[in-house]
C-alpha cells in the first residue's frame, strides 16, 4: 500500500471500517512512513476535536425564537400581492440601474433618477405658482369690474 492509498483510507480506519488485511497493511505503512504517520496523528487530533464539539450543547441567543416568529409574521404569504413599498423600491432600483449616474463637480455622482425627480418637483412648483398668479389676476379683474360698476 502506497502513501496515497493509506491517506485515502485514514478516515475509514479511524471509523473502524477497514477489514483485517487493510488494517494490517495500513498499520504496517504508518510504522515506517513518517509523513503518513504525522498526517494520521493530525487527522486523529482533528477528528477528536470535532467529536468533542458534538458534546457541547448549543443554545440559540436570547430572543431568537421571538425574532424569527416576528419576521415570519411580517412576511407576506406566498401568492399574496406584494406590498406597495416593495414595488416602489424595486422600480426605483430599476431606474437607478438603467439610467445610471451623473458626474458632479468635485468628483461626486448623483443618480439620474434623482435629477429627474427634482426636475418634476420644480415643474410642479412653477405650475402651482402660475395657477395662483392666474387666480390673483382674476380676482383683481373682478374687483376692478365691481368698482367700475359702482361708479
Ligand atoms: Zn506514507
């Protein structure tokens, strides 16, 4: 049995799964091969450490079950409509990905969707002021007409 054959059998030897002849050849090789003997000692130590871990009781952190059940309760049921916030978030993410970013002075960048948002807000404000100005002018015209009628 050569070194690669011995190393392929190490785990099975530790587990006691080798037959009588394989065990004898394995042990004979370890007796004269310092490399395989060292590897066998290291593997045995590792397996012992791993086996000892099996005796350590593992306890979840405090409140773990409550956090899991809370997360499950807020999760939408399969097939239920998605929350609007998720849809909006996905659309904004998609816009970020597809529109890209604009370089600003100073090496910084800004998403194009943010610029579009500011432009839409500015147009809305301008339209709002325009309508208010139109209402004020109409009131002025009405009061002037009323004053002229009184004279
Ligand atoms: Zn060897």
